[in-house]
């Protein structure tokens, strides 16, 4: 069942606050996975008139995408720049040097994405005291920002609102971006 979500006012503020709560939990999980302190950025709400309008996520190389179903229906992406993607994989698998096989890279990124998305969903569900489940992940190994836009367009239709929060360590080496695009069935 698709719910209509107003794109203005208090509902948008509520969604932004939920992303903030979820991003905080994702940052804590990311810190535990990498052994580094990770901060989250203040969520930014980006309203767009069309899917092609100004997409700041286009610069991201890899990403893991999910659909959230339950109390908040949305597409969610966890995106990484190429250097951050490799650094995350190396931290998670404990391999500072040497060549990483494509299977190890894909597997590690999927697992990191799955853990972070699960923390986001769990934090939002706990806050609302309702059910929220992430789907099976979809992995993008090239042009993740563009692939995420395709992922959203195929599933969600028009998406005039996106909420983004950065996840970054002190050095900037392990940075990522959490993006939530709530399902919109109409405009107000």
C-alpha cells in the first residue's frame, strides 16, 4: 500500500528528524565496523522539480540501495566515493595492502550497506514504535549516484524530495552519504 506523504511543512520536518535519528545510529554502527569515530552531518532536505534536477549524489562511485517498507516507505541509498569505498572495504576485511578480489569488495560493501541500513530502519521503527524493514540490498559498483536515481525511478515514480546526511570520519577517508527518498504519490 502506498501512502501519500506531504512534501511540505511538519511532515517533511518529521521525516528529516527520522533521517537524523537513523543517520546517528548508522554513524555509530559505521564507527564500530571501521574502528574509527564517525560523525553524521545534519540532514539536508532537497526538493526537486524533476528526477534529473541537480543530483549531488552523482559523484559517488559505489552504493547499496534498499526499499524500506512499513511505517515509512522510501528508497534508501548508502553511497561512497571510490577512495572511501576501498578504504571501508580494507578496514572491514582487515587488509591494509594487496589486491582485493572483486568478490571480497562486493561482499564487504553489501554487508556494510546492509548493517547501516538495518540500523537506520531499526532506529526509525523504535522511534515510531512501528515496523520498518529494509529490502534485500542492490549493489552498484560504478556510478552509484546515477544507478540510485534509476533504482528510485523504477520503484517510486516521481520523487520531488530527498533527504541526505553525510557519514564521515575525522580524516574524511571513510566518508559516505545516506539518502532517503520517501515514496510520494501526489503533491500538495
